[in-house]
């Protein structure tokens, strides 16, 4: 995941459409496919180290210009699915969080790396595995932004993927 966040030319797209649970939404992040990331190595992080045995956190700024139509085939898209906190879904269309496939052995497998993003940054950090970064049938999000409603875009001081953690 470090390769995508640090070297995958992350690009926020506030207009890309996607659907889930019968609702239409927009916004998310484009990342270069691994075949298009120079130096990509599936055995190490972008910095040449193996982060699976460490507790490292890092973040990078993103572009707010989506890939051109001619270049879009070199990227994949992750929707801004938000995340769960105390059983409620927050941040749909404002950011997304995705688990890595590996637990962190330093903390007895209670944490794992997650890729998080919003329209300003993408980051990788250890988070307790009890946090919810999946989507279920509940749409009780105060930040849900289906195309049927218009919500103001939050300022960086109003929204952050680490808020409340």
C-alpha cells in the first residue's frame, strides 16, 4: 500500500460517480496501477523497508486534478466510502479508509495498516483492527452526499480522517 500512497500519483476526483447499496455517490481517489509505478516492488515498501514489522505512519499530499481520459487506464479508482465509528458511517464522499492485508505483529496482531485519504492527503498508519473500514446496509451518515442533496465541502479544519481517534 505504501507504493500507491507515496508513489502512485494519488489524484482526488470530486466528480467520479459510484454506487453502493442502491445509492449514487461521487468522489474518491485515483491511484496508479502497480505496473505504472516506477520501481514498484511487492516485497518492500516504497522506501525499501518492510513496514509489516514496524509501527510507521506517514502521509503525502495529493493532486486535485483527476487523470486525463487518455491516462485513466493507468489508474484505478477507490471510492470515498468513509468509515465507521461507534456503529455509524461517517465521511462518505469526503474520504475513504481501506485495510491492508497484513496485521502488525508488534502489537499482537491487534493493529493493521490502513490507507486513508481525503481531498488533501493520503496516509498510511497503524490503526486498531476494531475500527470499521467497511460498508454495510446502514446509511446513517451525517456526511452522506448522494446526488439528491448538496452538501458544502468541508474545510480541512472541519474534517480529517483522524478526527475522533
